């Protein structure tokens, strides 16, 4: 219990840090943090052209928690890669914080990505021979951060504490449970104080309870600090932790609806029987 409270307090500190930067851009920009217009992405495979996105128009307001669903191959990850500035559209426009990033060079995209976006993936994508702490610190090294070494360490430690893993800093990924690995990945996503978190099937490898815990972390970051969350999931019950659900099919958005009864992970966790060992 004391540990849970400490983790809770740590998260508060971390989300304050993460949100102070997110808040800076609110006043003088559009309310839509993500805005796409006729977004098209085609892949060339041999002689074939695969149309992964066929003209996606989507606006995501700052502070929304958007769940993206749709069958396998419908274009969800392709969309996330473009929104996350990991890839460019074949045509169409993408405005991030009101700025057209669809024509930016690779280096410009990398700079935008490092300052605004945190990623969380199904497979955690942690470096296996590196401690939890070093994994979390990595984006600070890549991101051209001006922090001194000691400050980088402190920031990474704070983020690990924020996700309840202060006591696992020196563990390598194979010495952590799946839920713990995903929490390290979330700490890593937060370390650059992003205004958007993009998560692609983050609970795909987790059991039910651990999934709820991870969704609880996302909900707190979203509700308490206004970080915009875009979550890709196949699971309809997971999608309902969000505020809005869009469904992709064949490279297009086919449905778009608000969540009328949003699930609350914290309440659900409180109602679950206590387990001997946390995740
Ligand atoms: N690098 C690539 N090269 C060629 N085709 C690709 C590439 N990445 C994706 N595709 C194709 O683009 C389409 C959309 O793929 P995408 O990965 O976006 O789907 P998805 O909705 O994320 O599916 P899943 O739920 O299985 O993760 C698919 O038909 C896929 O085969
Ligand atoms: Mg995918």
C-alpha cells in the first residue's frame, strides 16, 4: 500500500513535469493537436501498390483520449507512424499543433518527434542488455537534450518512480514482468515531456489486471494533465477507457463516436481483489 502511494505521488510529480510543457503551446495555437487532411499512404511491394491509407480526415483535440480500432491491415499502425512523425504520407496533409509537418525533412521530423511525442508499443521495445533506468534515459540522449548527466539520471529515476518502479531501476528487461516492462516503456515515453502519447496495442501482451493498470496510467496522464492520448487497440473493452473511438477499415475512418460510459481504471482496480504481488 505504502509503495502504491509512493508510486502515485511519483506519478503526480512526473505528470506535472510532463504537462508543464504540454500546456505551453495551448494558448496561441489551434485546439486540434492532430489534424489530417486526405492523408494517403501507399507502399510499393514489388509491382504492387498497397493502399494502406486512402484519404484519412481526422481532427484530435488537445486533451482527448482517442481509441483507434479496426481489423488487421486496416491502416491503424500506418496512421500512427505518420501521426508520430516516424513516416511521411504519400500525399495529403498532417498538421501537428497547427503546423504542417507533412513536408518536413527527416531531420525536422525527428526533432518534432523528440519534443512532442512519446511512443508505447505492444512488444515494449526495450533494449534487452540495458537497465530499466538506461532504457528510460535513452530518449534524452537521442533528443539532443541539454540536461547534464546527473539531471538526466534524476529525470529518468523520477519517471520510473512515477510508474511505480523506483526499486527496479537496475533490472534488465528479462528480469521484469510484462507489466513492469510496459511501465518502463511508458516511463521512457514520458521522459521527454511529450504533449502526445501514441500507444499501439500497449496491452496486447498483458493479462487483464495488468492491462487495467496500464490503462490507469494512461487515464491519469490524460485526465489530470491533459496529455493527448492516441491508443490503438483490437479490444473493444480497452477502447472504452478513451473519450472517443474511431474505427478504421480499408485505410479509411468508417465510424467516429464519443464514449458515453467511459471506463475508469482506478475504480476498477480498487474493486479487484488485492493480489499478493503487484505486477
Ligand atoms: N512497410 C510496409 N510495406 C508494405 N506494405 C505495408 C507495410 N506496412 C504496412 N503495409 C500494409 O499496409 C496495410 C495497413 O497495414 P497496418 O500495419 O497499418 O495495419 P494495422 O491496422 O495496424 O493492422 P494490425 O491490426 O494487424 O496491426 C496492410 O495491408 C499492410 O500489409
Ligand atoms: Mg498495427
